[in-house]
C-alpha cells in the first residue's frame, strides 16, 4: 500500500503524514533542514497496521511448504 509509512522526528516529535516510504523520507529530511539544520536526521519510522499484507506471514508459509515438499521429494 502506498500510504503505509509515517516518519517521526527524533528531536521534537514532529511527524509526517502517511505516505509512501520515499515521500516520508523526503518530508522528514526537509523538516530537519528547516528546523534542525545542525542535526543529522534521525527519529523513527511507523508502519500502518495491516499495510504489509499480513506482516510477511504469507512468505513464511510459502517457504515452509517448499521445505516440506523438498523433504518429501528427497525421501523418494
């Protein structure tokens, strides 16, 4: 999903609006340039719940099924 990321400033608590990863990174860098020019950008990134399609569990399931198939195939 495109609107899954929000960045928070590590200095003052400012946060960007929800957007893409690149939009948020650009917005927080601009914030640091304007408000904290002598500080290296920091803070944290928030991820909107449900934005990653189940938190990667689908990939883990597919990987597990492939391992089981390989084990069964190797015993034949």
